[in-house]
C-alpha cells in the first residue's frame, strides 16, 4: 500500500497582532508576515482582523467582513494581495 503525504502547506491556527499575521502550519512550521502586507487587514479594526475562518483543510484564511483571503502557499512564497487600481 502506498501512502502519499500531503505536501501542501496547511494552516492549523492563526493569530493577527497589531504588527503581524502569524500562521502555525500542520508540519510544525510558523510563518509570519507584516500586517501591512495586507492593505485590507492593516486598515481594518481589531475586531474585523480577528473574525476569520480557516478555509478547507487549512489551505488559507478568509476574513468575511473584509473580503480578504490569504493562502498558506502565498504567505510562504511572498505573494501579497494587491490593492486594486484606483483605490
């Protein structure tokens, strides 16, 4: 029998501080990005920042009040959400 390990990074917990977005991954790693990395989160209230849902089996995080999504893979690779033109 072959056992295939899931190599995709999965978020198991998340903390948003006034400075950082910190994700704990299922494989034991932590990844942290500056809060200003997400313009929507940096402009949000603390209550909005702390109202999030871990998506699926941990592929990413969704903030329903802000319509913001960050993926575990994006955080690890440095892919930032872009502010729309004209905002």
